[in-house]
C-alpha cells in the first residue's frame, strides 16, 4: 500500500524539483577548454618509456606500470579526444597532399614540444581499443625540469593540429 503512494510521490518530486529550480529553463553553458599547460597531471596514468611519435595522435613505447612492472614489447597507444592530421595514406580517408603537409609540420612541432618530456597515457573508457588494436588513452607530456604537465588534446586543438 505504501509503495502505491510513495513511488508516484518520489517520481513527481524527481521530475518537478529540477524544473522548479530552473535547471531546464536555463540556456546551455559553454565549456571552456582546459589550458594547454596545467599544474597537476592525470589522476591515473602510466608512463611510456622509451617512446617515439608515429604521428600526431599515436605514440609507440613500452608501458611502465606501477610497482616497476614494464610490458616488454613496445606498442602503439592512440590518443583519444582528437584526430590529428595524417602523415601518410589511410584507407578511405581521402588524405590530401595538404593534409600530409600539415601532418608533417604538426609532427615536427610535437617532437620539438616533447624534448625533455616524459610521455604519460591515461587509460580512458575501461580499456577500449581502436580498430588497429591500440589502447585508447589521453596523452600527457610532463616536462622533467619543471614538473609541468601538457595535455596533448588541448595542445593539438589550440595549435590547429586536428582534422576536425
């Protein structure tokens, strides 16, 4: 009997309370992008060392897990959150010469940015992989001299190094 009264009452409160508070009537807020350089890095990330860049959104390296555990084989890690300009052909992507030029220029800028930095990968989405079997992660650089963190998605977007 009490369920017949309580459930509809709770449902009515859950629906009307946000409306009464103005949550539905307010215009959507725009989200400001995070700064390119931040004081604190990712909450849970693993280092890739040694590493090298394949292109603007893919790094190759050995994953260094906590407690000094390393995966023996070097593997590719794909950045999530942006799609960098291509440097080669990608089947069905319609990669133009202009895009390849942008990809090479962006890759050179990324290599310069990476000098003196450690590369960290923050797993996203509970262990998701791309179509090539590379784990997806948010990629971060940490400047060893200053401890400063650079979120690569924000850097790529701010620098115009993304396809879309």
